C-alpha cells in the first residue's frame, strides 16, 4: 500500500505548522506535544494518532484564525474528523471529532476547569456552546469514545509549553501507516 497519504498529511501540517493559533506555541509544537503526551501516557496507537492529528481541521481552511478574528466557530473538530475518515477508522476520528465536546463536558463537571482555560480556549468555548448542560453530559458520556476524547482533551490542554522539545513528525510515520484502513 502506498503511504503517499502520510506524506500528504505531513505536508499539510508543515505548511501551516508555523502559524500561531492564539496560544504561546506554534500549531506544530502543539500537535507534536499532544502526540508525545499520548505516547508517554501509554495511550493506544489510535489515540496517539488522534492526539497528533486532532487539530488538522485548523490546517484545512484556516479555521483557527477565523475563530480568533471573526468570532465564528468553524468546527475544526468536525472538518478534521471528516477529512481523516477517508483513511482512518473511528478509533482515530472519533476522539478528534469529540475533543471539543470533551472540553464542554469538563467545563461542566470539573471544578476550576473553566477558570484554567487559556485565553484562546475561553474565547472559543463561548462559540462552541459553553459548558454542557445535564442532558448534553449524559449524551456525551454514552458515546463509546467519550473517555478517549477526554484523554485527548487533557493532552490538548497540556501541549502548550514553550520550552519543550519532543519527537518530530517523522517519528509518527510507522504508527500512522499501521492505522490506515485497508
Ligand atoms: Fe489542540
């Protein structure tokens, strides 16, 4: 099987990876830190891939900057998951699709979580619908990938360190290739 798609994804990530997205680190540093956090947390390969690729929707149509500048929510988690679904199974795409729901869930149930959000994340929370209400919490928790989405969201929160060098994109090539759907 060709792994051209892995090259294409890496190219896409590299093209926009230097961009800032309202946090203290570049998009590239952020996604590499998220992937690495998943690995050192002992996450499955699928969840590590999801962590690395969770923001790919931001790279597709500049969704992140749109949210920042225009006050709209481009739903990068939905566009990213749909993009990835062409090659990867739901074990990869579902945590990606649900990582914003996981944020809304944690905002509702975890004391101090809202207060600890970064400025950019607090801004986007409003656009994303705010904290879950009770029904939304229940609906979210009933999804099979809810717990992986919550783990991914934790990596997302932690992967914003300005002083942390982690393994590069190439170090994920085998892992991603092994996850490609036949
Ligand atoms: Fe992120």
